[in-house]
C-alpha cells in the first residue's frame, strides 16, 4: 500500500484547501486537525475528508475567510462566533480562549456558534493537554443517529473528547463518538469496499445492516442490547453543544449534509495545579496508565492512538487505492499538482 509522510500530506492539504478558497489561517487549522487524525490512526476523520472540505469551500457551505468574533459574557467564559467558517479554525480558537481563561481562573469554558464540521474532537483536547491543561470538547451535528430501538435519527455522532497532560509520558487521551461508529467510517468503508461490523448501522426501516451502501443512519454506542447508554451520552453532547450554544438541535439540522453552518461546539480547560502540583498530577496519572500494562494487549484510552502514531511517524500514513484516487481527483478539480 502507498504511504506518505505527514509533512508531505500537510503540504498537499494546505495547497488543496487554499486553492479551494480557504485563507491561510483556515487552511492551516484544517490541515492540523486532519493530520492529527491521520497520524493517530483516526482515518475516518483524517485526510480522507480533504476532498469534501474542498467541495464545501468551493460551493460556499463553509466560508474560506470568515470573520471570527470573540466575546466574554463572563470572566470564565468565551463565546466564539465562527462566522460560518471551517469549524477547525473556530475550535482551535475556542480552546485557546478556554486555556487562556484557565490560566487566570483555573477553569475556562468556550462555546462556538455558527460553525461547521470540525473534524476530530481530539485535535483540540490534545492541544490543551500539550499546553498543560485538562481539555474537554463536545459538539452537536446533523441528526443521523437513531435512538436506541428507533428508526428516525435524533442525535448526531455527538463526539466527546477529554485529554489530560502527563509530564511523565503520553497524555491521557479519549476521543469517541457517542454513536456506535462515526458516519465518516461508513463513508470510508464504502470507499474501501469493507463490510460494517454488526449492530452499528441501520437502514431506513431501522433494521441493522452490514453493507455500508445500505446504511442510512447509525446506532448509538452500546450496540443492539445496550444502545440506550450511548443515546444518553449523546444527550449530554446535545445539551452542551446545541442547547447551551443556542444553535439548532441535531434533529433540526440537515443530517447527512454534514456542513450545516449552525453547528455548536463546547470546549473546557482545567488547570490541574488548582488541586496539586503538575508533577504530582503526572505521577498519579501515570500510575493509573501503568495499571493497564499488567496484561498484554490491554490499553487505557489513547493507548492505541499513541501506538499508531509511533508506527506512522516511522513508516508513513497509509493511502489505500480508493483514497489515493479521491485525493488525486480533488487535486485535479482544484487545479493543483499531485505528486504524493
């Protein structure tokens, strides 16, 4: 299989997005987010999204040069208006604001309004962890996840991510959809000709299917028997990302369009030194992470991502034939060279 370095793919991403209408700041933020996903093995939200992002820019679904506005309704909170631009730029800004507030207050929050798809939520929580903060992110999006036992979508994939700094090793890093899988994984399986696992997607009748081409909606996390748990967690994302931001609820958005500019996001940063020195926090966190090493092949949240990151930094990011063809076609549509 073809592979490419993260640096080479970053160059391609920036060129493609800029040629499609993004300004330098928007292109850089989106590139950072998709490369975060690809280098950590979250391929559903990685470089495979670039052709779609380019189309969103070209058709005006996402503004390439938005006017982002930040207001401070209270000392510990910021409100970031994405201006209909790419969600990545607004979300990095929101987490920056939350961290800046946390440096002063110990905890900082930021809501994002009038935004679009922001890629992998973990890109922003990991940025917070790398700056020394516990970061949390969630968001709503168009509805294409059915409630447990239902056939009509109510929630989006409603991601939830939390990362914590670790001066002694890899950060704690959780990034998950509250749906069984992300919708982008369905699209990736279609591209790569793969069959879905049982119990993760449904057809128009609410029946579980494994053919990704028959899937029209996702099941909540928890599967056939315990999906009510994932559906409840999706409600948390809806309250923070939709209700609290004043944006349209997931069920009020255009589900499979994925580029509704009325998406809401929520970010929070906590300074662990509120409670103990960072070194002590790191010792306690590392003790927790080390507990998973008692059995081979068992990981704490983030363990597989760190392993894949080291593999891909050494060997490159894989480019299956279908993805390679899509990237090449996107380059031709944008009128740029393609030499990956």
